[in-house]
């Protein structure tokens, strides 16, 4: 029996500006080498790379999954205040209608909701959710943040809210393990939540660069983004070198007990 393939559904190309370091053409080379049938593009807040991503995937014989890691405002996308917080949410296009809805959401984020980031909100999501699959995202997702604040019941309520918004089996609880202490806190609660609610799980790696050895180049990119130097002890950094396009074997090893 052949192995079931693994597909990366959380990947930041170099269109996640000064944050993602996955050149799209090189990304397709990696996907081909790893014999993955598909790959998702989930850049931060934008769809700038969608056409290039689609064309390069088609040329490589890889199924392209167009998506976006959007910024969801807690106070409403038109509220432009430093007191507003936003959370991450991953959206993937399932249908042509979903692609049109994602374009609408991203465009509205820039035209009406831009305040440091192109923000949307849950009212907009409710109006443009058809044809989209959502995932709970990284540690900046609201479910994960609520778990880390020791408010499990509130986190479960949020998960059910997303299920109602996108439809049963169109919202997934996302599990990531980059060797961070918060990952160890969140993962058991996410597994528990899935068991209690029936909301399906999906395992992802928050890929910001292509290979393990690219970690230093990514650190330099973050320094450019934040106006810092590599010698600055207070510079923004990813504290583990695990944010790359891992192989199926690496993902199976990381989540072998899931």
C-alpha cells in the first residue's frame, strides 16, 4: 500500500513581504522533490502572488491551493485605533465562489480596514464565507490565544462560532509544533477540543522559508522589516529553526502520536 501524501496548507511565499522567504518557483521545485501533489499559498493579508503561484504550480504539475492568512480585527475592521487587536485566520479557496469571496475580503481589508495591516472582521467573514475553508492558524489565532490565557471554554465557543460561520467540516483546528513552549500548552487542548466538538484537525507547519539552512537568511529578512540589525539582542526573531517546508517524514515524526 502506498503512503498517503502530505500537503503543506500553511505556507508563506516571498509575497508575505519581508517575512516569507519561499521563492515560488523554488517552492515548486521543493514540492516536486518531495513528491507532494499540492501546495497552499497563505501569505499574510494579500493575494499578490496568486497568479504567479498558480502558473508556476501548473507548470510543475502541482495542484495550487490559493489562500491567505488574514488579519481579523476584534473591534471591527473600520475601527482604526491602537487599542484594537487582530488575530490570524487561514482561509483556503475550495471553489471559484470561494476565490471571489477571498478577493473581496482581501480587497476590503486594504480599502476599508487598513491600519498597519489590512484587517477584516467576522461580520465580513459571515457575508463572504461561501466556498472557503478556514483553519485556526498559528499562535496568533484567537482560539490559540484564548487557550494560552487559560480560557478553554471561551476557546471552544470560538471554535463552534467558526464552524457555524463556515459550515460543518469547512473549519479545521490547526495543530502546529515548532518546538515552542506555547505549542506544548496549546496542542493537548486542541486535541481535546476536536474530540469534544467533532471539529476536524489538520496538521501544518508555518513555513516561512524553504529549508532548515535558510533560517539565517530569514532572520536577516526580519531585520530589514523591523529596521534592526542582527547584533540587536531585542530584534524580532523566530526562536526555533523549524519554520520551513518540511518533508512528509519530518511531519510524521513530529506528530507521530497524533
